[in-house]
């Protein structure tokens, strides 16, 4: 029994039209047997008079102005043809009058200005026509108050909907911006890692025949093929990274490199065949994790650029750990043609953005003698 009542309430809550139909039926069942108590109406016409007063309520949600117009037609004719039993009494049934008030409220809440004005004027004229003077003036004021409340509720509802819409748009924009920033960061990290590693493969393959000496021509051709394939793969990866900057999948977080990885990077690059010398001064332990990661990426990108654009040239890395971390990466002019391939132009801007993200500065440009130089100054301690 209790479960059935609960299911009925849930159904009615999901179906407002059903609720209105039930209320309209209840009002009709209440108005029908009481018509003879208030008006001089033949018993055969009781259901018609009752229906004219209460059934327009069924339109209160779908079309309140139409419902009001239908009620008005009955509200004008019923007092003319069926006088009240009490001279000077109320010209309509109480149930029908309550329906009128509900319809006028709904018109003010949902209809256009023209319909609202017509409803107020028509209802006011109806009150003046059929009500005694003292009662009519009071109900005109009451009608104005009811429709004013409807307009106020309408304004508040519209404001809340607009606020909800703006909040949703703001949240969506914030989420899109966060995703875009994360994709850009991932693309920059992948560019740093892939460009460096693949460039090292190209350099190692191209220089193997000169470093090893006495390499058979067939082996040399194989090394050239490896270098060419690596350059093609590097170009394709760069193209995909360009797409990732605007649309792509997020990557999982991975451990970030530190100062120990910086020196390992220098050793690996030297072993790959790049003519590289470096000097490290100061205590790497004074460097925070955020600065260490930024330093690693800048060194990585600088070495990749040197191997790609100044092939065969010596590279010098000077690194000083102190209250500020100072980095200098310099290379001479290229001795062999630069590595062919597509450059997305993200290397130097990416390094500058990384340096700025921890409160540092970076300058990169040509140096005396035709080479290229990267200078970075980073704060040693950065929160987070």
C-alpha cells in the first residue's frame, strides 16, 4: 500500500500535465454539485456551468492566455443568464474564481506583453461589469498584485536561468582552457624528448663512418639509410605534435628529470657522437625540482638544435649552480649541411616559455664567429 502511494507520487512528479488534469477533475467534481447552491441554474445545466468555470484550468501550463479567454467567455455570460441566489452576491463560483486567478498569474509568468496587457484590461472590465463597486475596486487591486507577483517570479526565473547558462559556459571554457594548456605542455615535453633523441640517432648514424674509420661502403650506405629514416620519423612526430597542441589525448604523468639527469643527458649526447664539452660548477642540490626540470628541457632542446642546425660543430655547455642557475650552451658554425627536415619553430619559444614559468629568463641568438648561443638564468629555488 505504501509502495503504491510512493510510486504514484513519483509518477505525478514526472508528469506535470497529469497533475493538472487531476486537479482540474477534482475542481470539476467539487463545482458540479454546488452550482445550485450559488446560482439559479436548471439541474441539467449544472455540469456545463461548472465546466465553464473550472475546465479552462487544464490550459494553465500549455496556453494560459487561451485558457483565460475561454474562462472570460463563460465569466461574462454566466452572471447574465444565471443570477446568484443572494442579491448582490459573488457572480461566480469560488472554484471558478480561483481558476481565474491562477490563469492570470500564469499569463503574467509566461506570456508576451500584449497578452499580459489584454488579460489585465479584460479582467478589470469583467470585475467592474459584474461586481459591486466596493468589491470590484478591491479585486482590481488584488488582480494587479497577483499579476505583479507573476512578473516578478518570471524575472527571477529568467535571471536564474541566465546565471546557470553563464556559469555552465564559464565552466566549459575553463575546462577547455585547462585541457588546451595541458595538451600544449605535453606537446612541448614530447617535442623536447623526441626531437633530442631522434636528432641524436641522426647524428650518430651520420658520423659513425667517420668516427669508426674503415667502414665498408655498404655499411656506410646502411648508416645513411638509418639517418634518413630517423629524419622522416622525426618530421612525422613533429606533425603529430602540432595536432596535439589543438586536439589530442592526455598523457599520464611521469617522473620529471632532475639535475642528475642533466649530466646523464650530456654524457649520452657525447657518446652519440656530438662533439661536446661541459663544465658544471656549484652544488646541484641547491636546485629545486621545478628548476631542475626546466633546466633539463632547455639543455635537451639546445643540444638537439645544435646537432640539427650546426652539424659537425663543437658544442660547449657551461652550468653554474648558485642562488641563481646560469646556463650557457654555445656551438660554432656548421661544418656539414644542416639536417634536412621540417622545423615547427617551437624549440626556442618553448625554452623561453619554460624559463618564464619558473621566473627565469632565456636569450638565444647568433654569437660571434657565426655560431649560436643560448643563455638562461633561472632561480635555484622555486615552490612546487
